[in-house]
């Protein structure tokens, strides 16, 4: 990393599969190999929300919709166990978890919005980047990997 470059935001220092389109880490001049220290810093920032041995598979900012006027900005993390947890990034508090089950069903509502159906509740989410497809695909891949194990 050159000295005149602002380091990437902590949320962008993850596996290449988790780097979002507008992430500073996508810049050609910064490779993840050059940012090992920052990657460790990112991991330690969010590891408090993970179970022992659990890893972040995918994450990003979403708007969690509840009712007509309640739209909360959250960091949504898909973990390796798998789990879906959502965090208030400003307060650094885990606000909840979408319960994982065989009947969990992610659905793309439109380009930005997606739904995660569980037996007892439906979660309405909007991807900040406007690409709900990546969430649906990653959740389906996690379900498939779990059923194959």
C-alpha cells in the first residue's frame, strides 16, 4: 500500500467473494495479500459476533425493513456454520439472527430487495448496493453446502 493512499474501510477487508463493487479493496493497486494486517484487524472487529471456529462467508450492508416506517441499516453476515446475523454497525451490537433451518428460503423480490422466509417469520431486506442476487445466491449456496455435508 502506498503511503499516500487512505486504507480501505474495515468492512471491505475480507475474502474476495465478499468485496462489494464500491469497495476500495477492489482497486487494482491493493491486493488482499498486501493487506494482511488490515484483514486481521477486520476479523478481530467482527469476530466477537462469531462462534468459535466460525468464519464470515459473505457480508454487506442491508436495510432491514419492519413495518411501513421502520427501516434499519444493518451489517448482515452469512457465516460458515451457516448463520445469518445482523449487526448495528454504529453501536457494534448484534441486533438479531435469522434462524437457520432446512425450510429457510431466500427469494429475490427485485434488483435491490430480497426476502428470507423462515417457518415463523419473513424478513424483508434491501441490499445497499442494489444487488439482491448475490445474497440469494450465497444463501442458497450455503444451504446446498450444508445439505451435502
